[in-house]
């Protein structure tokens, strides 16, 4: 109760942004990161993770959901980063609602399962990557908006694991460019009829990580 009251009294710092207006990802131990963590401890927010590190892995080739060999997968560093994400959220006291929702493309699904355990993860086409969506892209983007906007009960957070491009298409260019590295989470305040991005949190940054040549 004391920690919750303290968090309610802690103002949320303006989300750091670059000269182009795009959000800047912040580590959890920075001032801006600590403010996001304080809000997340109270719950009621959405954490949308981009899948973990994929450096060194080949680009997607088949764009078929079940074809692991034809997909860009998380790297060995990405597996370690995923596991660290789960540990860091627990260490930071951030409540994670169950089930965690993850897209079916393996780099998203694997990130979620390594971070939170396979039994805690529900795989859903709502979080498909854009290149895998085909004629359903409009529905996939509508599902992202719904999951970003639907109210979340206090004391828990909705955790989603997906891909950068649908987030940019739904949340706008504030998360474009190099704003949203692999393994980072877009922190979102749902408003029922919409949502507000609060910042981009990096609970488990890795040296030299963040972006793959495929985008």
C-alpha cells in the first residue's frame, strides 16, 4: 500500500523525444524509466513488447506462420534477452496479467514463452506481423487498436508481444524509425475509446542490440 501511494504521488515525466518528435527508448534505471515503472506497478496499463533480438538471423522468406525455417527467428542473445525480460519485470514489481498474448510468428511467440513460460502465453492472430497478414491486415490493425485501448484493471497490466510495424501503423510515427528497438516495450495508457503512449521502456537492453537489417 505504501509503495502504491508513493507511485500515485510520483508525476510521470514527459516521455523523452528526439528532435523529430519520436519517442526515445529508456532503460528502467533511468529517471524516465523509473517513472514508467512506478506507473506500471499500479497496473491498468498495456505493455506492448517488440520481439527480442534477431541480429545475425536471416530475413523472412516464406511469410507462412508455421514455417520456422522460413522466418527470421530470435538469436541466442534474443533468447537470453527474453528470459531477462521476465526476470526484470518480476524484480521491478511490475504485475503481469495472464495470459500474455503473443503473435504466432515465431520470433514473437518465442520471446513471450522464454520470458513468461509457455503455459502463461496465448498465441493470437490479433498480433500478427504485417507481412504475414495478407488480406487480413485491416483486421490485424483493428485488433491492435482494441488491445491498446480496452480498459485494464488496476493491479495488473496487459502484456502483448508482437512486431514494430503494426505498432507504428496504429500508434503513429512517434514509435517509428529507431524509436522501438527489439526487446523494448511500448507503455500505453488505455482509454476505452483510444489510447495514449506513455513511453518506450527497455527492461533488458543488450549491448549493440536493437535493430536487424530487415527492419
